[in-house]
C-alpha cells in the first residue's frame, strides 16, 4: 500500500508565483490534513477536511487555499507565494474521528526566493 | 486552546534507557500518541495509549500516562543509534490532533 503520497517532493518558487501541492491517500480515510513544519515551531495545522467537499481552517490558514473534490485527494494551493511560506509541508489522513491516529506523507520541501 | 509541551532535546548513551516527557492541557483527550520523525521523512506512528489506561508496553517502548497531572512519558529501553530522531507527543480530543514541538533524541555510541 502506498499510504499517503505527496507530490512534488521538492520545489523552488519565486515570490508571487502560485503552485498546488497534491496529497493522495489510498486508505479510504475520511479526514485529511495539511501541516507545515518549521524549525522550533513543531507542526502547525493549515487546513483540514472531514470529508469530500468539505474544508476547515486550522491554526495558520492565511495565504493558503485547499480543495477536496475527491475523497482520496486533498490539494493545498499557494496563490501568491511569499518567502515566509518556505517550509516543509506534510499531508496526513485519518479515519472518521479527529482523535484517530493520523498517517503522514513524506513531505514537500518548498523554498520561496 | 489546547497545548502540548515537550522538552526540545535529550541525549543518551547507547544501551541506556531514554525517557521523553510530555504535558498536555485538554482533559477531554481520549487518545495520546507518540510519533517518530527520522531525518527527511514524515511522522511515523510509534504507539498510542487510550485515556483510561495507565501504562502500555510494546517491546522496547513503555508509555506511562498520569491523567491527573496530564503527563505522558515514553520510555525506550536499550536505546540504539537507530532511535536517534525527533519524537512528537500528540493529544486527540474533540478537535484535530494537537502536537508538541518535538524532542530531538541523540544517541551517543
């Protein structure tokens, strides 16, 4: 089983460019999450989804948009990238309750110049 | 809001036991988790404990939960160099999991 797959694994952007990070899971999980990880800050929740067609804001949602058009996919968009969004982005998924264990992808390392 | 606190660093000698501590604030937490992150990788679920348990043992790992003090610990027996990683504590209640900032465990050969 692939589990949670994130693409791309690495990306360099210029300030003001846009891009979409893709997360795909094959475990039939209802819930999906996007986090960013920065040194000394731990994991911070950006947005999450409790099912197909739903999204909700997390701790640090500004500057990001998400969509969950299909149950297995969760997209994270940066409309106008800023250097402060340089980070490692992790996607995770879980079963039908928020307190269930989350399964993580290997991350996308994003640098914005 | 909910908060999870961990010490940032721990250094131990190979073969010794490691104890990583965590405190949390949400009294409604039903599950508490330990995740391991190796360099360049995502978080891997190590173990978890249900809130009505005091202890859980899984091979070299022992999880202790003091619900009264909202204190969780992870003990790794016979620590090996392969255990060097960042360990995250997380609590699960009525909202998405809340993670601590992680404890970086360094194992000295």
